[in-house]
């Protein structure tokens, strides 16, 4: 994994290109209604998403600040980010939206349609057991997201409170007392660095915990689904992510009443 910020940006662009390729393979498998290919391509796409979260973990351990302010994300993606990547609630909301979409699609298709996999399986036939599992995931999310938010808030207060104050006082002292001893300067800088490093370590752990939460929710939804349900879910997730990187969509929104920076 690249160590520099630009290196991760290059990695992400390559990851997106492979995502599009895997998506086209999955679409083709669904069109031919080949359950073996659907399962294989769905698994390949799932592993590709999980590899992204593994890469983010490695990048965060090297420099957490680069993943908290991702330069590789588009203006349309950034509103959906939370602690460096997708808000975990997005995975659940997408699931419910796709179930409703495929139910509507099923009701509109004629009974003689050759695309009978919507009838035989898929999210249109999400069982009550699957819906209950996703609801349980949502309940876990409601407790973990606020806890991570509170930890993040404490770090921000620490960085913006005592550490910022002590740093400013040290700067003012240097300006007003140019004759201060080198030892005093070294002691002041050492104390500031120690406090800053402690907050960065906690910030890194917060990101790793948030990233694990994202990965867990994504994996649990896919694991609870059958081959066609997982394929349709993954297809929807890819389409959503790719659409937010569409320059034509971004241009259209900028020219509309919606303000896109």
C-alpha cells in the first residue's frame, strides 16, 4: 500500500476502475441468470469492497489525517462521509431502498417475463428473517455510532482546548521573551508533542473502529442474503458509488439550484 497521500489517491482511482470492471461482470451474470456466475462474481465484488477497508486501515496507521480528509473523494461523495468513509447507516438505508425498488419492479413485470430470477429470488423476495437481521444490525448501529461520535468529540476538544492553548502560549512566550533558554523551549515542545501524539493515537483508533463497523455491517448484510439478493445489493452499492463520481452529474448539479462546492 502506498505511504504517501498521493499514493493512496492513485490506489483509490485504480480501485474504482476495477470496481467498474467487476460490476460489469456481475451485471452480465445476472442477465444470463447463471447462478454459479452470479455467486462467483458477487463474491469477487464483495472481496474487492473489503480490500478497500483493509487498505484504509493500513493508510490510517501510517497517517490518520490523510484518511480523515480524503482528497480522492469528489464533492458529491463528501456529504456521505463519516470519519473518513461512508456513514455505516448508508449500507442499511441502501438495503431497504433496494428491497422497495425490486418489489415495485416485480409488480410491473409481466408473469411471462424471461427475467424470472426476480421471481425466483432476489431482494423482492427478502424473507422476514433477513429483514429482522438487518433490523438487528440497525439497532447495534444506533448504539455504536453515538459512542464513536463522543470519542471523536473528546479528541477534537482536546486538540482545540488545552493543546491549542498551550501551543499558543508557547508561541507568545517565544515572541515576548526571545532570550528564553533552549532547555525551556525543548521542554515546552516536548510536552506539546506528547499531548498531540496521544490525541492522534486515539484518533487513529477511532478511525479503525469506525472502519471495522462499516466493514462488519456491509459483510453481515451480504452474509445474510442469498446469492441473488447479495448480487442485487452489491450492484446497487456500486451504482450509487459510481454515480457520485460522474462528472456530468456533478456539472448538472452545479448548474442547478443545488450548491456544490
